[in-house]
C-alpha cells in the first residue's frame, strides 16, 4: 500500500477553523488551543492541542471535533495529542479572537497574572469595560456564567449584562 504524506498546510487550515465548543465565535486557532499540526511519512495528521482551563469539559469535545473535521476533509489517519506544557494562558487568545469576542458582546480577558500568584483573601479589583458601550462602570454579578471559563458581569451605564472570559 502506498501512502502519501498529507498536505500539512491544508490539514492545518482545516484544524485551525474548528470552532471552540464554548465560544463558537472563536476558532481553536483564535483561542490559541491548537498548538501544532504535523504530518508523518506514513500519512498521519498529528494535531497537538493544549487544554485551556484545567478540567475544562470542552477539551474532549475539541479533540473529537478536530479529529472529525480532519477525517471529513479526507485525512484517514488522524492523531490528536495533548500538550500540557507550557500551560495555556488567556494571553494566547489572538488579537482577532479578542475582536470577535467583543463583537459578540463578550469582554475579552485582561492580561494574565505573571509569575507566582499571591494568595489574597479579597478578590482582585479589576475593571472590565462594557463590550457594548465601553463604560467602565461595571460589576461582577456571578463568578461563573454558563461555562466555568466565563464570569457574568453587568454594565451600570447601559444596564446590559455581559459575559467576560476570565484571564488565567
Ligand atoms: Zn454598557
């Protein structure tokens, strides 16, 4: 049996376009979750993913989605690898990903904490500008929105609730 090495660039573009299950306006490339796509001489496409929030239940779905999309694109042999190091941080969300979040009324994460995170008993004070009107007068209403990677906020200026992707 003769196998040909798959077209790496095409396989990569297929994997990059897979939407995130929890933030479907973002692709896995926007999210920074898709680390690499390689091909091997025996015709296997190897996609490497880094999970976002530890224990994020969407990871299994992401893996299955990438494998399904690649198979649908004609790649019979697909391998999905999980890369845990370096760990994902919300800083890996691309500029276009942040723009898409804001366009969908979701506040993108701020800069991730650097180095050892000091243990503090009070929640850190941060300003999350309203993605709809830009006002800084906002408040957190729930630490956990529909998914654990988002918090629920409300704008006091336009009174609209909005979701905020937490930075880690
Ligand atoms: Zn507002």
